[in-house]
C-alpha cells in the first residue's frame, strides 16, 4: 500500500480538517494509508525519517498569513522539506503559497478575494488541459484565501501556471522539472456536490502518481 503524508498546517479545528481529507480519500482507502503530521513536529529527526519513507506529501491550508515575517520563520523546516523531498507533493491553498515561498517568491494580500466556502456555492476555474491532475478544462472549486503568490516574470522559469482567476493570477501550478503541484483552492471541502466530485477526482489523480 502507498503512504501519503499529510502535513497539517492548522493550529485549530484540526479534527474537522482531518475528517474532510478522510472523506475525500475514501475511494483510495484500499490502497492508500494517510498519515497526518502536524507542522510543529517537523523538527523531530524521527518525523523527518518517516517522511522520507512516504510515497508523497500533501500540504494543507492554514489560517496563518505568509506575508508576515514571523509566519515564514515558523515554517522554514517545511519549506526545506519541499525543496529536498524527491517524491510527489501537492500543496493546497496555504500549501501552494508555502511552495512558492520555498523557492523564494513573495506572498501578498488580495484586495478583492474570492471566499465562497461560506455560501457553499462553487466557483468555476478554467484550466489549461495540459494540467495532468484533472481531465477537464473547467473545475468547480471552493476558495478561502486572503493572500496570493505575487507574480513576477521569473516565476514561470520554475513553474508552469495552469489556471488564473480575476482575483488571483496563480491558481494552479506545477514545477517544471519536479512532481510538485500547487492549487489555490480546497478540493477536500465536502458540502457542494460538484466541488466535492471535482476535488476528489483531482486528489485521486495525485494519488495515482505515488
């Protein structure tokens, strides 16, 4: 069986988010083990050793703001793991921003953010069909973020951008030479059927790479 490490970047409502991921990966439970690791435990040598043995990593969202220097300092170990880990990585919401920070890019606030989790109505993103984790050119998504990756031209030297929205230029990325993926939305959010269906497809396609 494959083992997916889920690095939990939340400091509250942890059980709620674990439940959402468990629901989203139910179809994979016959061949996938989920192992949850809180980001505060990443300094421990035994945790680092266990991560090296995993088949892939998923980086969750968070309520923290990476535009704040103290937050960046708190997550330096996770960023180091992102740079050095040799197997597939998927960063979700805050996770995509951590990936960008790990490669030296800045996170900034959004003036008019899309936050549609509260009203339980999905947004539709157009996707470049070359994005390998989703088979269609549109995806239903939930968004809940107040910050985004600041776009600079050198970003596309390292990452391909597969989706944008009016409020957020960098919605889906993949590293050009590594199996590192990032999405600025929540595929694990279960309340809207269309969003849950599309998010589950994306997560299962990621698991197929492990």
